[in-house]
C-alpha cells in the first residue's frame, strides 16, 4: 500500500536512500503539507527529523499508525507518552551517534578554551604580525574538574575524552543517584547539582530534554559555576537558560559558551550572534558520514521490526 510509510523529504541523504531501498511503498510529502495531512489516515509508519515535531492530534489523525521513526536519538519532539498509551512504537537511533556527538563536544571545548575561531579570523584577516607572548591566550584544562550532566552513553564517552586531557570527570544524573559511575577508562562520582556546579571549570550537557531537564541550567545554577567556567551544550537548547548564559558571559562570570543546539532552533536568540567568547555550531553532533549511515540503518531496522 503506497501510504503505508509516510516520510518527509527532510530526510535527504543516507536515510532517504535506505528508506527507499527497504520500503518500496514509501510515500514522501513535506512536513505538514496538505499531502502529508492527507496521507495520515492510512499511514502505518511516520518518519520525521528532529525539527519536525509531532503532536497528539497527529496521532489521532493516524488511526492505523504502528510506529513513528525519527532520524535522531532525541525524542523530545515526539508525543512519547501518547505513543506508549496507544501502543505505537518509537524507532530512534540510540548508540550509533555516541562517539560523533562526544567528539563534537570535545571540539567545542577545545575551540572555546583555545580561542580557535579568533585565531583563525586573525590569520584570515591578513593582519597577523607573528607569534607574540600575550597573543590569544586560552585556558588550560589539565588538572581541572569537568561536570557532565547525564551519565548515558554520550556523557560516558565525553568523560573518556576529557580524562585524556587530564581533567577529572564529575557526573550528575536525572535519577538523583549517587555512587560512582564507571565510564570505561575510570570511575567518577555522581554528585548532586549543588555539589557539582561549584567544582566544574567546564560543564557539558549530555542529558535528554524532558520536563525534568527543561531549564535545568537556569540563572541560579549558572551562577554556582566558578568564575571563568566554560559551558558546552550538544544536547538540547531548552536545557540551558540562554538569556541567563548570555548575561553571565557579558558580566564576565562565564568564561565561554560552546553551542551546537538552541532553544527553538533553527531560530537563534539574536543575542548569541554578538555575545562574547562563544563558539556556535549548526547542530552538527551526529554529522559524520559513517554516523548518518549507521543511523539510517538503525532507523530502518526499527521501522521494519515494528511493521512486522
Ligand atoms: C540527535 O540525534 O538527537 C542529535 O541531536 C542529532 O545530532
């Protein structure tokens, strides 16, 4: 049946290639176009990307729906509780983008603390006059503590990376557990936020956006970080209070902010564009060829399993 699996053209690239190869009846319609709405009543599978939020009303319009697929590990754009209540499976891509996302968080951390964007701009400007003892001095990382919000696979992978830089990882997790986290190449304490924040020269976000984590890093939390701390967000924009972060950058309390994700992306709070000591990326966490191919295979496996 041609309308059995409904996807959007935003999936261009490996996901679309894999979907077309494995689901010959695939129907493509732009998200929320008349054709997309018209196909909902017959759809057994709906596939979207993370910038295409689905609602409970969409589920109500799709009575035959068996599975929602998303080309992401994050599911904050999906009505997950309503899916569970109706027995609709959710096919996402956990696991395969762990290293790519942790690598990108590390790239942001190094770009920020070693002022790579400013250095590159200086060379490209043609005004560089050569090595100077006080030129673009950054901040060293070895010997400092790195707070990691989230002890899932990406948080653990990031801990291994910062440990290799000589930093000490500290974890916070949503379930409030204490004890030690085994991150593969070492063990690190899981602390309450109030204990972790004042110690974190670097704070990196690796938890999903849920009702519990929305606004978790608000002004009061950011103010608990030590002066000069760097904040890295490759998770979801809504976890960080962006206005508070910009205020604290401008006041000098925060040493820098590196972002790959934004609240309400692709719209970006205009204050980011002029905020000091920032590195801003366009949601590149999983953007490697290998990762996107693996995500495509995993997504299609999940859809096939649910469709039976
Ligand atoms: C995801 O898959 O949720 C990531 O944010 C993509 O980079």
